[in-house]
C-alpha cells in the first residue's frame, strides 16, 4: 500500500504489516483514504480528531444552509378586488422573506366548469407580483383546485 505521513509526505509503498507497525510507533491510526487506487492509499492520522473536525465542518455547513419554506395563499374564483389585494400583499411579504408561495384557487360544486376564472385570477396574481416573483410552476388544475407556485426573484449584488 502507498503510505502518506501525518505531514502529507509520501513514504512510498510499504506492506500492510509494516504500515500498521509504523502507525503503532507513532501512536496514530492507519486510515485507508483511497481503496480503489492501485496500490491502495493509506495515511497516518488521529482518527478521533479527524472525525471531530469533520463533524465541526458539517455543522458549520448546515448553519449556512437556507431552508426554503412554501407558504400557501388560498382564494376562490369569485374573489373580490379588495380581498385579492390582501392576498397579494401577503404573498408579496412571503416572497420578500425568501419563501416560495403556492397560490391555490378552490373550486366548489359546478365552479370547476369555469376554470378560466381561476386561471385569470392566478395570472393576475403573477402580473401583480412580477417584480418580486418568478412563476416556478404555471397554473395547473389538480383535482378541485388550481395551483400555481411562485418563487422569489434572485437579487444580483
């Protein structure tokens, strides 16, 4: 096996028993880092310290992640102008906070026959929010609902 020291120096190709003996002399662990290579690559390191540093890096990476939340705004196809504006303001606030918005039109009874009313409301919402949002998923009928998904626009700095 090819051996690398704790200081990243190449020690050459050594037998397995010899590598284990050298690791024991140094008080370190022998870790296989590239098993697919020919010959396999191993290095000396303190495995406990390595695992601790790796978990610290993963924890730091998780801190920097942004979890996207999907907020929902529900409407009816016969929504009034003022009610529509309130829903649009709520959706705008969600988008400015960085959340995605799922806009739903709920159809009851025979309203589904007039799905063009729902589609026009969703398109009106997309036009109203076009300066803060991008249509991620176009209006689509799902059962007795019509759904559209808006995601916040990326601000270029």
